[in-house]
C-alpha cells in the first residue's frame, strides 16, 4: 500500500489542518492521523481522524500550546493492508501559523 504524499500543515487564525495527497487505488483508502507534542514526546491518535476518507484532518483542538513543537503523521489503510506512516516536519503554531 503506498504511503500518503505531499503532507503539510496549514494554520490560519488557530485553525490548523493537516493535508496530504494519495494516488488512486481500486479500493477506497482510509487514513489515520496521529500527533506528537514535544512533551510528552509520544504519538497519540487524533480521535476525529481515524479511518477517514478525506485527505485532510483538522487538528486545531489538539494543539493547546502555540509555542510547543508538534509533529503529525498519517498512514493509509486499504482493505486489510496499511502503509508506512509519513511524518511532517516540526510544526510550531506561533512560528508557522498565520494570524
């Protein structure tokens, strides 16, 4: 199963969204998104973005500290197979967001 591509985070006025692309496949792919804040430094599933078919995920509610580093990752699930996770670069709302 191919991994998602062109993964990026956009943020406007605290609305923070992870976007990605995915190649056409015979079965509908679903996606699982996880977020890792710098502290505690472990990934957790974004509950609103489990087995979604959209190519984006609103993670605004997951980022509570605009000065803390976060990383996001997404994987594809097609049928009973899963892709590898694809991880974003470090995202800091205060630094990378637009206000």
